[in-house]
């Protein structure tokens, strides 16, 4: 099922998370007992399924994407997996427009896997949405190994690098960079 969702993602060109990253996401959702999750960047639904796999049966995941084709593919993956409709809120639209409408301090985990140029704004929103003990998770924190190379100064690499520094230096967070997939940056709200 996950492989079929990954295949649809590759067809759409949306880079679904790999198996190791998916396993780490499931583990983080389970370890944090996440009942309320926000996912920015639905893609083809691979990370959605992984997060749901670690959440309790009464957990609700809100996923946001501005690409109708991605949302269609994710809905297909959710239906194929037999996920009940009341477990996932699929919202079409730009995260910058949707996130401000979500409730402050009401979420256990916020996954950021969308436009890297918007990471700074998404981190602002994630910090507002999370309660103490909540997790902010950034997928692709190594950006194809470009982040560690100071010679790489393109706009996207710079945005990802700055997000990493921001999470590392934020006194409200306990950060870790997990070496799975393309890097998983995790911060626990103190």
C-alpha cells in the first residue's frame, strides 16, 4: 500500500518520504502519543499513512496541500488503506492561509514537508500550534546533502539551513537531527 502511494507520488513529482523516514515518523507519532497532528505538504499521502500508523485510533490528522492532484492521490491512498474519514481532515490551500486558522496550542505534532522557501513562516505557525511536549518535524533537513556544504548558497538550501539553525538555537526547543532519509529535524517544545 505504501509502495503504491510512493509510486503515485513519484508520478506526480512530489518526492514522498522513503521507508526509513516513514518508520521514524510512525515512531515519533507513537512515542509522543500524538492525538492531534498537522501535516504541511500532503504529497501522495505516504507520510500521512506513516503518521496515522503511530497515532492512537482516536487521533486526528489535519493535512494541508495546495495541489489538487496531490490531495486526490492522498485520498486514494487513505481509501486503499481503509482509513476512516473522521481520522483525517484533508484541506486544500496554501499553508500560509490555512495554518493561522488552526487553534493555538492544540497540537501534539506538526510535520513540515512543503515549500522550503516558506519554512520560516511555517516554523512560526508550528510553534504557535504546539503545546509543551509537542514536536515540530522538518522533512528534508539535509536537502540532498547541500546544507552542510557552505559553498551551496542557492535560495532553497539557504532557507533549509536557516531553519535548521533556528530550531537548534531556539531555547523553547530541544532539537535533534535524525540521519534518516534526507534528514529529519525534530524539536520538542519545552
